[in-house]
């Protein structure tokens, strides 16, 4: 029978909670070391709020990255050259071909449609 060389006694969630608590403690110690007077309760409340804001921003960014678009071929009256326009943000692309729109960040699906 195989016995794993490493065994975890705690869950990943409880490990994350312990790391967060240690981080909070280290921040408080650093703040007190430099001589700044802080209301511990208010600081902990602010750190928890910042964490939630960070998680929300991360999730929003991840959802934004899932946006997809296509390059649409467009002709200008002033130029005989065909340019590419993002189907998501309707911005004309002046950069070299990229897998993402440089303006809105949408993932470009292969192929140009007219």
C-alpha cells in the first residue's frame, strides 16, 4: 500500500484563513514598529474591505477577459487601405495583428469578417 510522504492536517480554506491572520498580524506589527498609532479594529475592517474589493476587481477582470470579438474589415473614404475594426468596441485597430483588442481587451476569434 502506498503511503504519501506529505499529509495535510488542515483544509485549503483553513490554511488561507491562517495565512490571512498571520498577514494581518505582520502588518500590525510593522505599523506599530514605525510608531504609527492605529485603531486595530478599524484597520482590520479596512483590510477586510480591501480584500473584498480586490476579489471583486479580480472577478470582474476575469469576466472581462472572457469577452470575445472579431476583426471586421472596413474601408475608409480617405484611404484605399482596408483597416480592421473591433466588433466589440468599434475602434479601428492601428497596431499589428494581436490576439486581443488593444482598446477593450476582447479576445479576438480567428478570421476577419466583412
